[in-house]
């Protein structure tokens, strides 16, 4: 699963958790250029595929491997 | 020696030995002595208690034809004058659970104590108020341990002994609060709990919180290029106008929508009905942020996944009882399994 607040599903026992961007725009970032935003969404989806391909024993967080990814603007999230 | 206590047990057509689902319209019949699970119950109870009669009826008949089904049950209870009625256990069988609850309620109305057993999510649990229900698993393989617990509580009820709290006696909370004096203020009790924790002593919370299921992680899939992948979102993404009237706050159900031939969601055609996202990004800019369809189309095109399932599932992530969440999850999982989907990416907002 992709979650903007990974600590919640990890605490509850979800096995494969991918860090999303924000609750209000989970799989992308409207502050980026359309091209960078598209790359970011693809990277999140690929991270999810990597999670599905990975053996896990316990709740595990999968971070994006940001080598060729755009930097993501992070701020505090008002959870909903 | 005192006279043996008398028990009457209720069983459905299946456990009563009449037959399966095709016999669910069987009328009420009363048989002297124990039947099926009643024999196990009699063994557990020993010589001081006798299962004097067994009431058997078809699940549908008992619940749906109460004008005809309940009078013979009342008559049997008058005839046998039991000290206790034992209904079921029904495990996760919904209509059987409703029937057991109905029988217990009827017994209570005539002044006879009753106990039943069923899975905590069985609709029978909530169908009547104030019943003694022992929680069971979902499988009849647990018959004997379930009967053992029902017998322990049932004996107290039959002997009109005082019954302790739900926690002490292991029955499901009946929604009845009994005021009592803890003799210490809340603040003192909280400090006591903290100190207990620090000292490593067992500390019991005063509020019971239901445990979540622990599920084993499914094995990884090495080569996704051979499999179908589906998307689920909790952002309540629906076709604009919300044709199924999906709830905007607390999810009661799930909905599936076709994305066949769609490469990207637009705000003209799709919206999030989640009350938390009104006027926000998913509705004004880009619903794909809650359902990364363009990315999955791309991964499908370049062969990193076998294919993208042509329906996505939508629920509104909100305060949801565990039982509803489980029902919704099971429903989605069953449909996806039937559609040969092997992997799912859940967008959890």
C-alpha cells in the first residue's frame, strides 16, 4: 500500500508500505513541473512493484530510491 | 442429592442432523434427549446436568416464519421447564446466529436463562439485546472448546448464581454498565498504571480495545510481468456525480469502476467523494494522485506488469468498524481472486 502517513499502517501491521507524498496528493506533487510530477508518480508505482517483489517478515517501509528522481518538497501534513 | 439441572438445546437443521441448506425450511421439531453437539455438551456437563430435549428447526423457517415457528418453541419450553437454554453454537453462520439469538430472547422472556455461542461478527450478536453470547471462532472444528465455555457460563446461569463481568466470564459485552466504586480517582489510577508499567507489573486497561487481526505477509511475486495488477483507493474516487451514492464519510461498502480504455483520470469525469477532500487537489487538479493510473498504464506498456486490471476499487477511508472493514476487504479480495488478479496496490489516503 501507498500511504502518506506510513507509521499508521506499519503500527497496525500492514506488510508492505510505500511512502507517499501527502494525504491530499498521495502519488504526486502539484508543485513540480508536469514532467517531474509524472516521473515522481512512476517512481512511487515502481516502488510499490518493488515492495510486491520483496520477501518481508514484518511490517516494512519501502522508500523511493531517489537517485534520478526530482527532489520532493516536504512539509507537515494535516492528516485527514 | 439435589435434582439434576435440566437443559434444552436449540440446533439448526444441519447440526440437528436433518440436512444441509436444502432443509432450511424444516418446521420445528422437538426430540427427547441430546442430539449431535448435545452429546458433547452432556459429556462436558457430567451427571449433575441433563440435556432433556433438543429443539431443531430450519434456519430460514425459524427466523422468517416466526408466527409459525415460535409457538412450538414456547410450548416445548413450558413442557420441559429447563433451568437453562443452550442455543448453538452458530460460529459464523449468520441465519443460524439470528435463530440462536431469537431462541435465547424467547427463553429470557419466559424467565429461563439462556446462553449461546457465535463468532463476534455474526449478525446474531447484535440482533437481540442483553444476551449471553460466548465468542467462538468461525469453524465448527471449535465445537468442543466453544461448548466448554458455554457450559461454564451456562451452569452459573442455570444455578442462578451471580455472573461476573464479560471479561471475567469470557462472554461478549452485553452493553450493560454496572456502576461500582473503584475507590480511587482517575488521576491516581492513571499514575498507578504508569508505575505498574515501569515496574513491569501486569497492567489492565479500564477500556477494552479490540485487537486487530495479524495476517501473515503474502509471499513476494518475482516476475510481475506475467500477472494482473489491480488498484484500490481509499480516497473515494468515483465517476463525477457519484452514481452509486457512495458514502462520503464512513464506508459501508465498496464500489468497482471500469477504467478499460482510460489512460488518465480527469476532474471533468471523476471526483473524490471523501468529505475530507472537498475542494482539494483530487477534485480540482488531479484525481490520478489518488489512483496513479497513468503510471500503471506506462508500466503495463513497457511490460513491467502483465496487465492492469480493468476495474479499480473505491472506498472512502473513514472511521470504520473492524467488522465492516473486514467484510469490505473480504469482498474486494474475493472479486479480485475470481478475476485472477495476483497483486494489488492500495492507495491509502
